């Protein structure tokens, strides 16, 4: 019962999607703006940093809350570590498929960032570095997300078993699969050369190229 309740509460937390909430306060329909996605990337394209930052914070923090508070509340009834993984999976699924939005949500990256930061902080640090590097050098946020998902699997596979919590591998495999599935359209656009770059990063990329030359 503890696992069922954790999964349900984690899912409900995940359905609190930052993009539509923050955008609505500014009179913006995020689904009808930019790329049509409801995450922080499209919020940045549409409304700049002032809109993107609270969207990002909401989506990250709900992942943190799910894997921190739910095992704390229900840990007396089951293994807290296993409950934390259940809560993390549920929060990510809730973000990607929120019942309140007809099961059409975001791509889960920000929420999983919060989950990983708590459950697998060492892995998260490496993935964050890879993500930022790819975004700054290419401008492709989707590609950076997919690369981070694949890198998470590699890191967990090569890391000593004693360095990671029990159950890390199936959790990471499942969440990497979810991220890749949610970015399947990005992958198609990358193959076709039609993927949209984050143009607000163009000046940073130009500066980096000048430094390298």
C-alpha cells in the first residue's frame, strides 16, 4: 500500500506543470507559442529568462519534493530508498502525462533533474555538465537532453555497484527510455536538419568559438 500511495502522490505532484501556470499569469498560451512545448526551453524562447526561471524551478522542485518528502512520510511502512525511486518515476510520468491536461505534458527533463540531484547526486553532476556543454556549443536543448539520458545509463553501468543505491540501474534505464521517447520528434528533426536552435545562446556560442580560435 505504501508503494501505491507513493506512486499516486508522486504522480499528482508531477502533474503540477510549471509552464502553463507561469505563462497564464502573463497572459500567454505556451502551447500556442514558440515550439508549442510547455517546458522551460519554450518559456525562454517565448518570454525570456523571467518566465523561464520560475517554470524551471517549479518543475525541478516537484521532483525534489517527491523523492524527499514522500519517503519521509511513508518510510515507516516500506524501504525509503525504494519508495524514493517509485516517487521519482511517478513524478516524471506525472509531468509527461498529466491527467489535468489530457495526458499531454512536458518531456520530464527538469523534473528528473530534481530527482537525480537528490537520489544520484554524483551522476547528476556529470549529466548536468554534459547537458550544459552541449547546449552552449550547439544550441540544441533536445540533443543535450537525449545525450544526458544516454550518458546516465553509461555512468550507472560503469560505476561500482557499491557507489550507487540499490535499484539505480533499472530506474535509470526506465527514465532514460522515457526521455528518449519524449524526444523522438526532436531526433527526427535533427536527422532532417530542421531542429530549432536556442537562438538566445547564439552570442555565447560565438564568444566560445572566438576563445577557441
